[in-house]
C-alpha cells in the first residue's frame, strides 16, 4: 500500500523533502501540515503516477512554483505558470518600502501608485492587501498595474480576484507607463505618484553565463538590452515626460536591479532627474538591490 510515508522514503534522496511535501500536498489537495502529520494516508494509483511525473520534472530543474502552480510572496499565495515570472523573496523589499512611503505625511492624500511590469501582480496586490483593512486611508489612493504581456495580466487579474482586491486596481496592457500617459482619464495631473518597477534587468551576457537555472521562466520578463538597463532607461524617459507635462507635485520611483548595475542606475537617474534625491538599499543577502529616486 502506498502511503505518504512510503512516498517520502521512496523519493527522499531524489528531491528536497520540502518540495516533495508540497508536490504531494498539491496532488491530494491537502496542506503541507497534513502531509507531515498523516504519514499513514493512503494514495491511489492515479495520484502516485502524478507525483512520480512531477518529481521527475523537478529533478530536471523545473521550478517547484510552476509544478504546483503557485508561489508564496509577502505571506500571500500567487498563481503562476510558465508565462509569468515567479515572484522572488528579494522583491518583498519593494512592498515594504511602498507601504513605508504611504505612511509618510507626503503621501497621505491624492496619491497614485503604479506598478510597472506587474507580472503575477505580486507587488501591487500585496500593497493593496496590506492597506485594505485600513478603511480610513485606502480611499485616498488609486492603484494601477501595467504589463506588456496579456498572459501575465490574466494571472495578475486572477490573483487580484483571489485576494479580493480586483476592484481596487486598474490593470492596463501596454509598454511601461504608456497606457497611463496616453489617456487623460487616469488624471495624473498635479498628483503625487509612487512608481514601483521590477522590470527585466538581466543583461544578455549574464543570462547566458549565470542564469541556466531560470531557463524555465519567460525570457521577456528577465532580459533587457544595454547591459540590462534598456527598460529602466525607457521608463525614466516616460517619467521625465510625465513630470513635465502633468506637473506632478511629488514622484518617488522604486526600482529593483542587479547589484552590479548600481552606479549605472545612479548615472541614469542623474541624467533624467538632475534634482532628484537618489538612495539605494541592500537585500537580505547584503547586495545592492533597490533604488529610490525622489523628486
Ligand atoms: C522581472 S518581471 C517582474 C514581475 C513582477 N513585477 C515581480 O516582481 O515578480 C518583469 C515584468 O515586466 C513585464 N514587461 C517586460 N517588458 C515590458 C514593457 N515594455 N512594458 C511593460 N511591462 C513589461 C514582463 O512581462 C514581466 O511581467
């Protein structure tokens, strides 16, 4: 008889035990806690075949998140598939920093928060979810999310619905901030803006050199031309145009980047926003990861 215990022993040398528990839990639709506390639970043949297939894929390097269709980020589950980047723990800094900014006096009124390149929607949904219970503040803000990929937006919208914040976020398809710049109906004029962007920033050279482990994820979500900075330079150009035409009173741009890009990001920010204050933060691995540009 194939019990959870039997399966655990059978595959324990083949893949990480945590991954195995999550795979078994996914197949039998039970939590990891259940898997750990019910070693006697009997699996049927079809379930065993499915577990075997997923273990084989995991052994070949397929990310666990794609096998079980979800990834935890900022304490919430986000649905993902091969068309969407898997949310990374280092990106949680962007949520923390956005929430911190929204608590400051500067951003208490008439603020719009724009997540550019939203992917699974992990950043903006986490921000909204953390504010939604504070009925006194949520009404002051408007939330937007853009992505060039229609497939990614389908996931972002589904995740927003799952977390019951779909009616709070306007999802738009297009190149960076273009959908907001092209339409007057979003009323950016004279507003305060927080722009959060985790755009593709891996250079083609690094993608070939270091990133074979992420070959399962969409290249269009990861790689950017010009040493990985093409997307950020385009975004800066759009923000510059916006700041001149919409007369925004305060703009903060939060971006995630690769540690070696810090000086180039600083240079770009100085070129496009000469009067700005530029700050950088390290991630938990003590590597430069986030830039904050305020002007
Ligand atoms: C590095 S992923 C980040 C996804 C998500 N924000 C996160 O933190 O996990 C970059 C995202 O930017 C999107 N993207 C790439 N080029 C874009 C463009 N020109 N305009 C808007 N979004 C773009 C990709 O489709 C992808 O979803």
